[in-house]
C-alpha cells in the first residue's frame, strides 16, 4: 500500500531554511514514509507519540517531523529541531 505525503506550508518553510545537504536528506526520508509510515527501518526512525493521539514522529538527524495518517494520506504537521522539544 502506498501513501501520499502532504507537507504543511510551515514544514516547507522549515525545509527551505535548511542547508542543501540537510534538506536533501530530510526530503529523502519523507519520501520513504510513503512506502510504510509505521515501521522503523534504515533511514526512517519512526516512533508513535504517546502523548499525542494518532501522531507519529520521524527523526532525521537533529530534525523531527510529526505526522498523522488519514486513510491513504500522510499529513506532515510539524517540523522542528531536536533542541526545541515536543
């Protein structure tokens, strides 16, 4: 089953603020989510958030992405650096 990934405009703005190499690495990890957004694997460190219902977290280096899965769509809601916390 393939999922469609949608980025919130704030997430796009966050990605645009990164260096070229970091941006490329983040986009590649976000693309991998379309294959299987539930299972952690190489290049996709995924964890279900305990405090926020239905939210998952993708870790890419020092960057974090929070997303929700609705049917066949993946909605990337938030992006932030590790230091900012949840």
